[in-house]
């Protein structure tokens, strides 16, 4: 076997082996972004920080019309399927798309974590409203409590 043929065979074999090795899965994208002031700079992150302003975002679904044809990636296809499924189940479940996505994400959690997520759902919004109405030392205390609850919410995967 010639050296060139051997090199080609080895590179094809390594390509096949490399294609079978997949990277670890990424965490699901967060649609909640926190705007934080750190050292005089504004930073946006999916992790909460002390005194963060919560921002809900809707990710784009890509640019599909530039080429004149619509091309949809697998991630968007999966998302559209889940939306259609939640719409079809709405008469039975009473959940809208966002509620169904939350249910789907939390169904994988253990019962104690699910219960804690529901508790956090009731505690975080009033604290966010209270944060807008207070000032001074009371504001710092509310922000500290809110930070702890948001951090726990993220740790649980709620």
C-alpha cells in the first residue's frame, strides 16, 4: 500500500471516529436575562446578580428568507413542534405555550424540586414589585432576598 493511500485511509478513519464523538449537551437556553451593573459596567447574563434587572427575551428564529427559500434548523423545528403540541393540548391542560414549556422542563425534576419551584413562583414576583417601590436600606435587603431566590431558582432548573 502506498504512503498516500495509507495517509488517506488514516484520515478517513479518524474522521469517522471524530464524527461519532459528540460534545456534551449544552444547557437549555434561558429566556430570562439579567442586566447587572458590575464595577460601573453594564453586563447582561443568564445568571442573576445582586440588584439585577430581569429582562424577558424571545430569541430570533434565524434568517430564512435571504436565499429566497425558507430553511429551518432542527432546533426551530423542535420548538415549532412543541408549540403545536402545547396548542393542541391547551383545551385539555388549560396551559398556554409558556406554561406548557415550564411544565415540560419541570416534569424531569424530582417532586421536592418541583414543589420548591412552585413556591419560588409565588415568592419572586412580589419581591420584584417591592424592589421597585422601596429605597435605601430596605432596597438592599429586598435585593439580597431576591438574589437568593433567583439563584436557587436557577440552581433547581425551574
